[in-house]
């Protein structure tokens, strides 16, 4: 299976108040996010992390935490990402395009107004803005195939490629 996620902000105490995350402490947040991630992503799954894995963690602690995340990981860097151990990822990019399940996806930490093949049904996946689910619903209702894969918009879980395609196309391919 293929998954996407962004904006976990492991180690970032301030994100709890800034985004009104329902966690008592940064340790609880880190634990729940890690548990949620590994509950859906298996070791042989592929996951595209669209930035901001950690914030306010030293690099060694960040690398230890990233090692605990299941899957074959691709990193599309965000504004808070550090120089993590590159061996933890299949590839690291600022921007990436992929074709999955017969669909084209443009992956970037930041939302884009335009992206490759936008007018031919492609999707732009991003994080950064810490939107809620209504942001994705609004884009869908306006015919915009842009989706925030960040944990704040997805009940603190990664989202699968199938979920995204079904969200926009109702399972029609």
C-alpha cells in the first residue's frame, strides 16, 4: 500500500496549542502519532512524508524516532526538516511527481496554485498549512484536486493513495 502524511512535528510542544491538537503533552502527542502511523503503515508499504517530521528535536533524537516509523520512506522536505540521516529514506526531494494507480501526483510540502497535469486530472498533495478536513472538502467542491495530507487534516493518521482517489473520484478510475 502507498501512504502520504505530513506535519507530524514530533517534539514540538508549541504545535499542540497553535493547532489545538487534543494532546496533554508533547510526549503523548509523539506516542499517539507514532502509534497511528505504524497502525496503518506496514514495514513493506511505501510512504511519502511531505515535510515537517520533527521540530525542536536534536538530530540524533529525530533520527531515532524516524527509524521507528514503518515503511519505505520518501521525504519531500518541509521548512522544519533538518539534515536527517539520508539512509532512513529511499529518496529526499524538495518536489516530486509520481504516477500511482494510473493517476499523477505532484508532491510538495507547500500548497501550489498550479502543478504538472493539473488540467488533466492530476492531484497536488501537500502539508504545511495544518488545515482541517473541511479544507480538503472545500477544494473538492470547487473542483480543485489539491489535498492536505497533514495529520491535522486526517485525524492524525497517514492517508492512502486509494483514500485520496476515492475522495475525489468516488472510486471511479
